[in-house]
């Protein structure tokens, strides 16, 4: 059985920093629109933590990212994420960078999953470079989810 949507980020959430607050706002909006979402982020421990309902409709999974260097932490997170993804199936998975995206794209079972790549800062950069920034930013943000909302999947080529 397919779960709904997963949002994966190599960040600590919740946290009082920019990325974490943006992630929180985004997953809350997705949960309100789609009913529920599974959020996967970096955890503080050395083992996978039991999931918790962080906010209404948001089931939060924290995966380890242990190591001395950033590369070590990323590889550890990717290993746990790959194992986590192998036991689930989603209609759509949103990720923020190659840190999270590579394990998903390497899975043999990712056929039929809508893969959404969020580019941190792209909406803000778009807003600064365009006239009528609010309208453009809203259009950009909603365009990433339009195919899922309308029930069809885009072709990635």
C-alpha cells in the first residue's frame, strides 16, 4: 500500500533557524492540504528514533547522521534513509538536496513515485529578480505541487 507524501531533509527540525522554520511551514501546509505527511530529518542520536506526530498530520522520523566530518554524517544519514525508504512506498517524495535525493533515486522501487526537488532559496531568488514578486513566488511554489494535486505525474527527462 502506498503512503501519501514524504518530505526528506538533511536538517534538524524543529530548530530556531531559517531552514527548519521553512521546512516546518511547508510540511504544515502540505499536511493541511493532503491530510498527512511523513517528515524525515536528521536526529541527534546514533539510532533511528521512534516516529512522533510532531504537528497535526505530520509524522516525524529522525534518522542518525553520525560521523566526524560532514561527508561521514551524510553517508550515515543516506544509509539509514535508504533502509527507511526500502520499507515504504509513496505517491510523492520531496527532497531538498542530493544528500537526501541520492538514496531515493538509487532505489529500484522508486518507479511511479513523483519526485519533487525543492531548491532552497529559489523562491526567494525568483521573488527578488521579478516584478510582482508575490504573485511569481506563489506561482512558483504551487507549480511544484500542481501535478500531484491534479492526479498526474510529470515525465522527467
